[in-house]
C-alpha cells in the first residue's frame, strides 16, 4: 500500500482518475433518467462558459467555494475535520450584515469593505472557537460539535432575521437593503478589456480577495512556523507533543483560521450580490468546500481550479435544468456526493493498481 | 390531562424515526464504524419506500424497497470505510449528498411532481392500529385515555421501533454476534487474533444499520405521511446522531434520549407562539436548537462523559 508513486501521479493523476469515475457514474445516472449524458455535458459546459454572463456566474460561485474549500483544507492540515463551514459562513454573514447595516450610510464602500472582511472573519472564527476549545480542552470530537453548531447557527439566524433584524413582516425574514456604502463593485472592468461582457452577473471584487486568501493560506501553511506545527500535528499528534508544540493553541488557532475563512465566504453573496442579509444565503457552500478541498488535495493551487470546476457545475447545472427539465439542480448535489466519495473516502481505491502499473514500468526500464 | 396525552402522543410520533435511526447508528458505531450518513440513508429509504409503494400499491413492498436502498448505501459506506480503509466521516458526508441528490433527481424524473412522489392510498401505507380493548377500557380514568390515545393508535413500525430497544440490548449484550460486534469496535486486533473476521463483523453491523435506517425512512414516507416530500428527513438523522451520543451508545438510554428530543420537537409543534407560564413565549428556534445545544454540553463533559467506542473511526489494518 505504501509504496511510493511519482509525485505527479499522487497529486495529479490519482485525483483526476477519482473525479473522472465520479463523473462517469453521474453520466450513467443521466442515461438512466433517459437523457443523453453527452448532450447534458455539452449543455453544462455551455451554460458555465458559453458567454461572459455565464462565466461571471461561474466565477461568482467559484469565489464562494474558494473560501469554504480553503477553510476545510486548513483544518485538514492539522488533522481536524471542520464540517461546520456552513454554520461559520452563516454567522460570518451576520458579521458582514451588522457592519453594513451600521456603516453603510456613513462610510464609502472602500472603508466598509475592509471592516466587513474583519467582521466576517471574526464572527466565523468565533463560531469555530467553541468546538475548537471543546476539542482541545475537553476532548469532544470536533466533527460532531461542528455539525451541531451548523444547526444551532441556522436556528439562531432564523431567530434574528425573523425577529430583531427583520425590516418588516411583509418582506419575510430579511434585513433592509444596504445603501451604497454596503455594496461592493462588480468585476466587469477587469474582464471587459478581453472582450468579455459579464452583463448583470454578480461577480465582484470578493473574487480577488479569495485569490489573495488562497495565497495567504499557502504562506501560512507552508512558510510559517505555525504552519509547520500545524502540519506536524496533522501527521502525528504525538510527534508534535514530543517536540513541545502547543497542542491546544494549534487546534484552537487552526479552527479559528478555518472558521474565519468560511465566514469570509459570506462577503460574496451578502455584500456582492443580495446587498442585504437574508435566510439561507450559504446554500450548502460550506459542504461544497469539503468536496473542493478533497479534490484540490488541500493545496491552494488545487483548490482554486477545483472551486472553479464546482462553480461551473453550479452555474452549468442551473442552465442544464432549463434545457432538460428532467435533470434538476439536484444532479449537482449528487455529483458533489460522488466527488466526495471517490476523491475523499475511496481515494486509495485505485492506488494498488497504479502502484502495480508503475512498478512494472520501472522493471521494464531497468 | 387531554393536552398532556396529546403532547406525549406527539412526542412518541416524533421519537420513532429518531429511535430507529439512533439504534441504526448504535449497531454501526459500536462496531467501530462512525456513521454521519444516517440522514442520507433515511432519506434514500424514505424515497424508495414511497416510490415503490406508489407504483405497486403495497406498503410491504415499499418497506422492503426502503430497506434495500438504505442497505445499499450502507454497503457503499462499508466498501469505502472498511474495505478501502477510507475516512468514515468523509464517506458519511458523501452518502448524505448522494442520497439527497439522487432521490430528488429520480423523484422528478419518475413522477414529475417537483421531487414528490404521488399521494399514497391507504392500503399503500402503514396505518394506525387500534390495540385490543382500547375502546372497552376507555372509560377507566387515567389508564383508559392513556391506553387508548397514547399506547394504542400508532402504526406497526412505531411498535417495532420500541420493540427494537430490548431486542438490540439482547443482541448486543447477550449473543455471540453482539459480543463480536462490540469487540471489533473496541479492540479489533483481539478479535482478529481469535480468528474471527473483523471485516465481516463490521459489514454485518453496517447492514443492520442500513436495515433500521430504511425502516426509519419508511416510517416517515409511508407511515406518518402519505408520500415522499423532498428533504423530508429534515435533519432527523443528525438529531438521532446527537441522541446516540447523548445515550452514550447504549440502547435503553438511546430510547430515553430519543423521547427527550421527540418531546422537544412536540413542544415546538404544539406551543408555537403560545405564551407559557413564567418563561413567556419561547422562540421556536430555541426548541429546534436545544437538542444540539444539549449534546454539545454533554460532549463538553458537563453532564457525565460520553466515551465513544475505542476503535471508532479507525479502519482496521490486519498487517503492518
């Protein structure tokens, strides 16, 4: 099992095979439903990249998934599984909303935005803090507590949006619309020189923030002392303790980083698109982050393309549902499950076969 | 008195699917296979049960289909986490998504009603049973109404669920199968040394888990409701998981935990927006969040200590 494979196989070929199998099975389901998988794939790609408007939407979704993917990946490196991205993002949105609601008439957007970034990260991190400290100090499993915190977050947000933060009962559970100071610019200026017209798509400057955060995560995990401690803890907690690394601090700080990243996801839909705080704006993105992190092998360089792929799936899937009413957007949820299964839980299924193939190759060469 | 009985009756109704899913998780986790895919298996079971019952018109065929689908998902979980030694949490997450996506997708493609299955006729469902003497005894104070309205009048699956509590206890603690099942969850190497297959014992445990999840799903879609609605499990799989931890992985305690969480659910339905004495109007959301909050407090070690099976979550590797 543990024979070495060339790095490009371990980090490139194997994930590709796993994801390909996931898509193959999705194709079989499409066939089973009585539609053509080839046509479905074509419609999906066209729906995701066909024109500037579609590309804008694809990258808008990708922005969200970069944040949640990074959140899951950071925790993975310390051997922690943060399933709470969903709740942390939801509460992160509360941070964004509170900043925008109180500052949007006083400050211009370029001052509100940095404050909202801090708000989102702080609220998300705070929501991850309790599961983290319970894991570090009392040994309760972070997987279970973060699941519980997702539900608690959801109940809390329904309570706040249908109660104290609600604008009026007629409009349903949501806050008032943010004024100009709570709205951030779109990104069409960046793409129009290339002749891509994004039209009314909601792609906004949070996309750039997501790319910056991907770089920041890379620096933290691979270029700092803390990142080294974190990865040591992930590979071998006992070695970390033996080396005198502070276990409690590693767990708590890693989880708060993770929660902060998940929280920052909220900037994209709340400030960049809906410009108000409303129910369920996370829409499962916290869970997509798990698939993205697994597919991207927990490395920012893998997470960004994986997030774009999932962005394309979400956007293309929505368009596909128009053209093939038999294939609803639930298809995407299923594909997500298959990717998590094959790229995550069964990641080593094809490994023995690959090891054999490469071993025989090397024999031939020798 | 009447309101109390109604409240308790509602408690039992809310507790049944929790109890079945919770016992399902008990088999799996006692054997060392963590399962956060209870929700997905229940959902898949609910859909399959309703779809098969709608097509064939038979509740029993529906129940069978629900069990088969949930067991199939269990076997995927087993294949990933036992045979391929994958991460059990990741596999559970995958099951939840596959079940949610697939049941909604197939529901739309087959029945074209926005992910619902057609409304079921009475013979395609498990209907409430009237226990013997329920009418005759109803005149007796206290015992009569309790027997008639609380004990009698549930469907077959509900009685099965409560019967499963002592059965599960007996299977786990008084049979050879149960001993081995618990042993592979605590110390698989010892079981292996005794010449017993860890893999097969764990597979049997996840199959038990699948069967019970399928029945829990069927209770929802062809028992208390007349058809499948998209996402009808609504997080019950996770409440069941919370109950399992709350019960510290013990069958009888699992029943009490499920009844407690069912009671919270019943209050939430019954007293929505009604002002209670002393506390005033309790926000519905607080009731919804309470099972999760209680579980977190328990996990934090403030109400006893929940210690999971020792080898839980660890794939067994025979040779090193």
